[in-house]
């Protein structure tokens, strides 16, 4: 086990240590990297189910009569129109159009939302929301420190949950649509259950107070054993999200990136009435086009590209890899990269400089992997 160098532990840290996890620093948290092997955990999620501790993520509750209108000014998406019990992916941007964070927002009631930012950005997002709330009749409460988040991801996720949910609530699970959420009792504990995830598989995310995290984790692990569920660390979570073509903040997204470069232009709602932060800058970027574009790359050889490796066209540098790995599911290397827009069309043949040895990669549509429904 790698020695801990960070001070922030989730409520489940002792459980991870007891399971033999190796740890890594992520956003200032000491998180499990893997328990056995990344490959085993990756395949378990694709073929059965995996259990993740995501308690390092943030939770910011926004409530009050102006909650919907306020979020429409603070975020680029149209949050005010989503129905109670549904969720929406959105972005918090700077006035210049750079991405402060990508996040999911759940509408819990007409005047109540739960915003879930990334781990390393939780405090920044909470502070930005408080600052942008001036003049609105809303309360912004950062509940990150007291909330745990556990995810069950994979084709067996629903069956595992049904074994822990009272019969009278089974329909609430089976009938829950993708990007929806509601309160359900799991292993005797009321949880906010959401059909969301970051792996490309069907699955659920469960929000509970920290005091309930250990019994919930233990119950899910025990109930999932017969379905092939295994605990999974951040290593497999990263390779799963890469196969699913999902961007990672700090890799594909950041303050220097606009939604249009990252392929997230449809997330920005220019039709809503509110003058949201970044609107003028993003309208200008939309109209003038982008010089670089995020693309998917498929390697023809066996060697994988890694973050920051140069992307070449006829020997000239035209971009840079942001994430790359061998795909356990597809059997060939995959990567995400920003390239000059002229080289972003699927079918374009490029090279990646793998430490002095160019290797051929093809631009391909995203995602690399899409689950069968």
C-alpha cells in the first residue's frame, strides 16, 4: 500500500484499507487507486458490477424561491426547465468563457437543487455560487463535508439494488430513467438514489450522510458478491470513462478551454432568457469558431498515447493528447486529444509521438465504447 501523503479521508477510508487498496492523491483526497488489478476492476464493471467510493465529490444544495432562475444565471445550461426528480449535466464558466467545472445538478423540488461538482473544485464552485447568488432569494449550502457518495455501476447494478430495497419501492428503482433521482430506502437507509454515473454503463449513485456510509457500503458489497460485484478504484474509473469518451476536469477541461473546443457546445443554452456568466464571450466564440477541437484517436499499433504527448500531421505538431490508455474492452489503444480543427474530421490519419517514435492513430467518432441497451 502506498503511504498516505494527504490528510483528507472519506468515511470509507478504513474499509478501503481493510480490503487491501492502494491509494493515490486525487484533488487533495487519499482515495483508493485499485484493490486488485485495474483490468479486473474494469472488466467487472463492463460485465457485472463495480462499487466505487466517490465521497470526494462535492454536494452544494441550492434552495429558495429564486433557485431555478439563479442557477440559470450561474451555469450555462437551462436548469430552470428540468422537472423535479430529473438531472442535467452543465458547466460553470468564467466571464471569459473558460470552464471552472463540469457538474451534474439534480432538481429535488420546485425550489431545491443539488449541485455536484468535481472533488478538487468543490470549494471553488461553492464559493462561486455564493458570490453569484447576490440579489437572489436563495440559500447556497456546501454540504460536501457531511455527505458520502457511493456508486454501483454495471449491468448487474439494478439487480443488486433490488436485493436491498423494500418490495414496495422496487418500481422506483426499475422505473427510474437515466439522469433521474429520488429518495429510496436501501439496506434500511433512506438515500438519494440517482441513475447517473461516469463509466458508460447502467448504474446508480447513492448519496447519504457520512454516518450511513459504512453500513451502506458493507450491505452493497455483500449483496453484490453473488452478482460478481467488486470494489473498484480510481484507476478503473478513469479507463472506463475514457472508453465512454467522457471528459475529465484537469485533463480535457479547464479554465483555458471553452465548451465549444471540448465538444460541449450543446450544453450551453443561448435560448434561455437569463444573462448567465460567460454568455457574451461564449456567443462570440460560437460565432467565430474554434481553432482546436477535442477528438477521439484510435491507435493502429499496440502502444498507447499518454497525456501531453504531441500529435503530428506530416511531421508538424498539430495538437496534444489529454488522456490515453489501452482499451481493455476494445483491445486497442484509445486517446483523447486537442488538435487543430482542420485535422478533427473522423477518418483523418495522424501520428502521436510516443517518446520519439511516431505511431499512427486515426481520428474516430466519440464515444469509443457504447453499451448495448
